C-alpha cells in the first residue's frame, strides 16, 4: 500500500487539477487519480474561458501564452436581432479542452503533484479510497469527478430532489475555419441555443444546448439556418461529444474528510459558459479551507461563490423559455452597450455588482418592459 498522502483528488479535470496545484503550492502532498488513459482529456464543452478563469489559471502558474484565441466579449443573436458587448478589462480565452488539460497537467507535474492515469476509484474507505485493485490511503478525499460524481453518491451528498423542468443536454463539434468574430456568439433558436467559440486561428467550436429528449448535432444545427449555411462546406475537426443531463443537485459539498469541487459539487446549466471559472474559484476556496485545517468552512465559501452564477444562470434560462421577453431583453442590451458590458464584468467578477447602478438597471428593465 502506498504511504498515506494528505490529499487524494479523484478526477483530473480542471477542478481536480486546479485543486491539486493549489494544495501542493500550500505545502500538502497530493495525488490525483484519473480513470482515463492520459493527459489530453477531451470533453463536451463550449471552451470559452471567462476573464476570471484566465486570471485564476495565471495565479496558479498555468502557462497559457500563445494558446487559444482571445475572446473580447459576448454577442447574442436571436434571428437577425443582435446585441454585443466587450468584457471590461482583460479578455477571456477560447481554448480547446485538450490544450487546457495539457497546460494544467504540465503545471501539476512541475509543482510535484503525482498523477495516476487509468486509475478508477471504486469506493470510499475510512482511510482513503478503494481502487479496482487495492486501496489508496489519504487524509482528505476531494471528489472532482464531474457531473455524474460517484464520490458525491458514496459520501451521501447527492440530493434526492427531482426538478420538474425538462432535462437539458449539450453537444459540441469543431470546424476547421478561421473565426469570423472575436466574441463568443450565443444564438437563441426555436428549441436550442448555439455557442460559437473561436479556439484557435483556424478553428471554431460549436456547442449546442437544448431541453427535452436526446438529440443529434445536425438536427439541432438546422434550427440556426444562417450558422448551418456558414458551416455547411467546412470540414469538421472533431467527432461530436455530448453531456447531460446537466442539472445535478447536491445535499451538501463537504462531509467529514470528503469535499466536492467543480461539477461534482452541483451544476445547474452551461447556458452562461462559466463552469470552469466557477470550478477554479471553488478549488481556491477549498485549498484555503483545507490549509486552515477547517474543511467545514468550505460550505459557506462555496455558497458565496455560487450565488451570482446561480442568479445569472436562472435569469438566462428564464429568458430562454420566454422568446418574446428574450427578444425584448436583447434589444434592450443592444440599446445599452455600456450596461451590457458592466453586466459582463459582474459576470466575470471584474466589476462589483453595485457598479451596475440602480438607474442603469431600471433603464434596462424599462426597455425590457418589466419596470
Ligand atoms: C455543452 C457544454 C458546454 C459548456 N461550455 C462551457 C464554456 O464555454 N465555458 C466553461 O467555463 N464551462 C463550460 N461548460 C462547463 C464545463 O465543461 C464544466 O464545468 C467543467 O468541465 C467542470 O470540470 P470538472 O473538473 O468539474 O469535471 P470534468 O472536466 O468532467 O472532470 C472530471 C474527471 O473525473 C474523472 N472521473 C470520473 N469518475 C472517476 C472515477 N471514479 N475515478 C477516477 N476518475 C474519475 C473523469 O474521467 C474526468 O476526467 C460546458 C459544459 C457543457 C456540457
């Protein structure tokens, strides 16, 4: 049996590796156990890193120079109706998941994190985790094992609540084409949303999100005729990859010596494209809680981190379900690009929420017709 490590992290996605790097920098011994074969893990993702995610990765020493494509802001489309705004301050980054993973693994190794690939965790034990062959002893177990976390279930942290809303899913594909915009484009269609993210000088990713039953990429893309036409003759660079159901409710995020981070700690929806940013903020809070010897403080910290994303995600999901209101909201944002930009800054945590200003908020609501 290997010697007992301070922290065993289950899952080498962005949440797990960021936690591992942060914990190692705080002086803990850390091993990451990942069931997949190797570092270049791919995933169904829109691949837009919000500016605060980029800043957090830089704080951890993850090298992103010359990688990906700078993202200046967000542009909404609903048919011919459009509204755009720039991120105030630093830009975001469109980055293939495989590239992000390699950069995180590189940094983790540099700071002395041990990563074991092809190592599936099969259960929780009093002294660590169970593997297919044997056990791995650790003082603390971090469940960073994604949307359908088993650590969450084994620790009794899954919620038994069932939502009455239809299930939501996502699927993504890449195309070999030079980006036609410096923004992430969000297209609202009749029954789904399309996200177009530049991820390199000659590649864009398209992620589609929808409610209801499982569906296929091509069928969903047909709901966006202009986008479909633009991409019709463009070669694909990846096979489709899907994920869902997206909503995962939790009963808690920490119990005893087990803590959850990233999608494992609960997930609402990908509609605001900030899952990685949230995971990185959570991992920073978890490291602080563990380093102070008070893991129980993590729950309150995570609630604070999640408050704003929860409001934003519920708001955009609500608009998605009400097309007439959504169109009025997009028209209002188009008429108020400064307010739209401040909202993006609040979303990316570079602008305090109070800077939206009561007057601006009222003006925007009046344009939408709800004030
Ligand atoms: C369609 C779609 C679009 C999205 N777009 C964006 C976007 O544009 N921007 C953004 O920031 N976020 C986006 N997200 C969200 C983002 O992808 C997630 O929030 C992010 O991947 C969470 O990272 P994670 O490390 O928690 O989980 P994951 O990346 O899922 O990593 C979990 C890891 O755990 C491993 N694992 C699981 N079980 C075990 C086990 N038993 N033993 C060992 N290893 C195990 C898995 O193999 C995996 O590598 C999107 C999500 C979807 C579905």
